C-alpha cells in the first residue's frame, strides 16, 4: 500500500519518512500533483494497535502560508493514531 501511495510514480516527489515511533509511512508534498491526485499534501502511516495493523491516510488541499507542512502533517498523524487507540482500546505502536 505504501509503495502505491508514496512509492512508484510518486517516489520522484521525495516522500519524507515518518518518525519511527509512528510506524511505517511518509509525508508527501506535491507542488504539481499528477492528474489522479487531488490534494497536494498527504501523509500515510501503517502502525500496530493491539492485534491489528491499521493504516491512516490524511490529505489536505492546502496548508496555511508560512506553516511547516511536513511537521504539521506528522503531528496530525500522531493525533490520529492516538485517537484511534482511544476509540479502539489499544495502544498504537510502531509496526
């Protein structure tokens, strides 16, 4: 799944790996996204929570001028994983 989203044709855009504590994934910033992609700011992560390996994908159409998009998307992923754990009664861990 990660290869399809941030590898292959998207590897040329230089995906930024997520910190190891968030599992496996990356942040992708597209200045000029290909036609099949609608949002130029994207983060995807696969992690372990209990006995399952869920994945979360967050896409944004815009990031406010002057913001650090990589940092903001990484923090959004951190919040999403923590919230997933709260909702499903598990503790998110790296793969």
